[in-house]
C-alpha cells in the first residue's frame, strides 16, 4: 500500500486517526486565520507558536500510526 492508501484506510477505519486528522485541520484553519491578521499582538504570536506545536504533535502521532500499520501489515 502507498502512503496515501494507508492514510485513507486509517481514515475509514480508525476513529482515533480520524480525530487526529480533524484536530490537525482545525489547527491549520486557526493558523491560517491568524496569518491573515496584519498586526499581531504578543498574545497572537504566542497562540501561533502554541498552535504550531500542537499541530506538529498531531502530525507526529498520525505518522506513528501510519508506520505502525505498515509494519503490522507487512508481517
């Protein structure tokens, strides 16, 4: 299976993976909205950094699940 096929398979059958993807998308949307602001306050910059960390954590967790699935299915 290709990487995109594995992700699609997990999206269809793994509720936790679906939740991770949804949260990741929500953080992306929030970051997009923040980036449209011309003048950002210190709080906005802190929020942006926080959202980026959360988004990266989610991406790492999704990649772990994909790697686990691939290693389990190859055995």
